[in-house]
């Protein structure tokens, strides 16, 4: 699978890219998260460069909380915080995925 990432939408933590799936896609088992669960190896495209990656599910509550804070820092305006709260739901937190370069 290939995933096109926009640096604006995905927070970084310790130089790794973290991502979460929205509630509807997570509940339906669709989208990029479901595809990486089926096959964790893929690629991301950053600018014009394709980087092979492995998607690793974040199991640690501590790591998920750090990603929560990263989203809060990245999206700090009042209208953005509404979406941050959605991404902090347990359903979305369960989709926290680290994209590790191979």
C-alpha cells in the first residue's frame, strides 16, 4: 500500500510519523488503517520521494497519550481542537500507528 502524507496532517514524535484513522473509517474497518492491518508493509510518499515503511500499532497507553499531546500542539486553534478531541476518542486512539522506515 502507498500512503501520501502531508506533513500538516500528521504529527511527528521523536522523528517518527504518527497517524490515526478517523472514527467512521475505524468503525467500518476501512481506509489506510485497515489496509495496513492486513499488510503492514507499504510506502509513504513525502514530496516526490517514496519511502518504504512498516506500520506498527502503538499498544502503549503512554505512547498514545504522547500522540494526543502532539495533536494538541499541532492543532491549537479553537476550531481545530474540536477535531483533536475526535481524534482522542478511544476508537481513534486504538488506530494510533507508527510509520517506521525500512
